[in-house]
C-alpha cells in the first residue's frame, strides 16, 4: 500500500432512500472521507437526508448533479461496486480491498455505488476502469447501500495510511472529462466513415468510453487525440 494516498470521491447514483444517504454520509465522516456527490437522487430522499444529523458535515458540502459526467469532474479513474452480474467482460473484476494494491491511489479517484433498486447500469459501468466486489456469499451477493459504503470506508481507513496526501492536480493521466471530450469528438467521425452505426450510438459511445477508461493516457496524449479528431472533422466537414 502507498504511504500517501488521496481519499476517493464517493458517488451515489440515483439513490432513493434517505436513510441510506444518511448512513453513507455518517460512515464517510467516521473514516475520514469528505467528498460526496449524488447523481439524480430521489428529491424527497435528498431533502430528508440533508436535514439529518448523521454525517451532517459531509452532507453540508455534498453536491447534487444531474449527470455522472459532472459527478466525475477532475477524477482520473473510477471504480464501480457491484455484485458483478452487470459486469462487462472487458472490465477487470477485483476484490475489495485486497486488490487496491494494484491501483494508483495517489491521483483523484472515485468509487461509484448504484441505486437500491437496480444497482449500477451499463452506462455508469462504462466510466469505470474496474469493478470491485465485496466478499459476500454467492447466494446473497447484494448489500444494503449504506452498509456497503460503510464497509468500503472502513477497509480503506484500516488498510491505508492514516495520513492522506494533500489533493493535487493529476499530471500523469488524463481525467475522465478529457476522456469524454475525446468520445464526443470521435463518435461522429466513426459514424461518418461507417465504422459505427448511428442507430447503435448509445452502445458504441459506452464502448469508446470504457476503452479510454482502461487506458493510461496522459493529458498530452488526450490533447493530441483531440487535435487529431478536430482535423479529421474539418477534413470530413463534420461540425
């Protein structure tokens, strides 16, 4: 394990139960995590949870956003939490927390948790470099959302240094917003030359995003790809 590390951003996607939001915030506060973002939470659940006393400091600075792209602003890589039934074959399946040793925790990173009803869908998984699984029993793989956040936060605090590094801009790898700009730039090019088909845009967009999430491209590589994409669009007269 690294001697210095950046605590992850915790992202809750379409959560519905205020008790789970409160429990997640309290667990984060217990174990030194502060960065909480909620993507399209159920309105009443968020309103109720925001007034709760548990984890009040975390909730006070939590952000609510409409898209996962916005939730991952500034993040270099993200991991999903799942019972793996929705896992795409090309995304590595890792055990939490044993396989954290193989991850770069010195750059801004995030852990995604899905809704109580359906977990994380394929769209959310396409942003992730890996899928982490808690070692639950096969006949009962799913955990309560608040409890899952608590277990992950506890294991991070137990296994990693109690003196986290100060957040700093990542210089080694492009962040996920740069990845998304590359996807948006190249998708119409690939459709124009016939590699992709417009009727399958959503799945092909996820495929490009997932591919970039697994590559360790640098910010300079990202700028080069964007420049190449802009020139290709100009040559093909794509606006």
